[in-house]
């Protein structure tokens, strides 16, 4: 009530001063600046008011970054927006909501050419539509709770919703050609997109049987397939992870038509990890097709494919990788949906020696003289 009273007094006071000093809109000068100069002159007080106005506008702009991400979080929890909008960053802020608002506002500012007169109608229409929806929401709230005096509160919110709805219609009609049409088009599109997201989440929930008690789990025979390219520490770590997951572990290597696997077989025999090595031949130099065909012939009910990859020490080093893991993972997900594809990233510790002493000796012995 205090905030509403202050707002009413300031608004009426500015209107009285505008009429008293016969203020009219002028290019390059705001109405508030003209009222301030006519009231207190162009001295120190004038700049105090201008600075206060800038600070107030900055705080008003910040309210959107405080409110919209929270609203997006609530919509995401109700499955009306992607769930990433409900995630919080390390600083406990909704990073994706803030980023979306920043990008959208920048696009609008660039599209409008920096002309605030183009964006103000969009703001006004959005404000009145938001007020109308919130007032109708309060009416539903009072009807649901039915606390003492709920009829009086519902009537007050209903009257407010009527006023803001009329204002929204008037502003939209008068500013339709000046950008108001964008809100008229955007609001139904946003509602349809949220409904589409909600239906997608409902379908996923039905398939996952969310809200139901699943049957007791039973162990299944599992096969873990590890695609490899050579014998290395990465291969060792991947085989170790695979042995802890499944009943049977198989290492698979896809060879090109012009490639010989004799060196790999010899290194595998010397290493002897206790895991079978299966050689697959890709006639068209494709990595995924031979592996997909092999998985179709296995008898285990549960199949895991562990794709070992190196996590580079620096981000720019990703461009040095051959992306074989991404190619294989994409082929498996596209053509064999019942296999669980896991991309394991192993970080290389620069403080760890590149090759243990025993392995280094074996490697040196394996090199031709």
C-alpha cells in the first residue's frame, strides 16, 4: 500500500508539473529532464535527479534478471520448459535463464536499432498482460482456498484484472503497427512451444513409468564391448572399468581394408589382459557399421559399449583428437537403440610418468632394432 501510494503521488505530481510548465515532447530531451530543469533549474540538483534516474532505471532493468530466471525455473519444474532452466550454477543462480534473457534482450535491442520508442510498446503490452494473468491467478487462488473474506479479495483482484486487461487491449490496438504485433504473434507461439515441451515430457514420463512402482530388479547377463585402437594405458583403464560392469568383456578393433592388425594382435598377446580380442573388418572405412553388425549377433540381453577417450589437459587440445569416439557413439545410438553407450573420458595427469618402468622396457623390447 505504501509503494502504491508513493507511485500515485509521484505520477500525479509529475502530471501537474507537466501541465504547469507546459512541457511537450522534444527530440533528444526526456520529459522528466524538462520537468526537473523547469522546477529546480540546471544546477547541481538537476544532475542529482538525472543520476538518480539512471540508477533507478538500472535497478529496474535488473529486476528482469532476478524475476524471469525464477519464473523459468518454476515453468521447468512443471515440465513447460526444458529442465536445464531449473539448474543452478555454482553461485546459486539460474545461469541458463539469465543467459537466455541476455541473448533475447540483445537481439531485440539490435533489431530495434537502439530505438527505445520501438521497445516501449512491447514492454507496456507485456506488463499489462502479465498483470492480468497474475490477477486471474489470484482469483483462482482465493476460490481454491476459500479463506475468510475470500470473496472480497477475489472481487478486488477481478476488478484489477479487468482494468489491466482493458489497458492491454487499448495499448495493443493503438501500438499494433509500431511493434505491438510482435507480442500478438509471440505469445501464442510461446504457449504452443511450452505445450509441446510438456507433451514431450509426458511421453518420456510414460515410457519411464514415472510415478509408478517398478517391478523388482533382476540381474541380466551383460556384455561389455570396448572398442580399441591400440594397446595403451587408455586401453588398460577402459578394460579395467569394463571388467567391473559385465559378466563378459570383449575388446573390438575395426580395421581398414589396407590396414594390417598383426602388430596389434602381437601386442595384445604380449600384454595378455585375459580379455578376448575381436577383429572386425570395415570394407568402406566406416567405424560404426561393423560394430553395429557385431552387436546384432550377440546373445546377451544387456550390452554396454565403453568408448574410452582422453580428456585433454587444455581445451584447445580437443582439436588434436581424431573424434573416433564421437563417430562410433553416433553410429551406435542411431542404429542400435538397446545398447548402452558410455563415453569414458580419462584425464591424463601431466605429473604421472608417460609409461611405467616395466611397460617401458617391454615397449622398447618390442621395437625393431
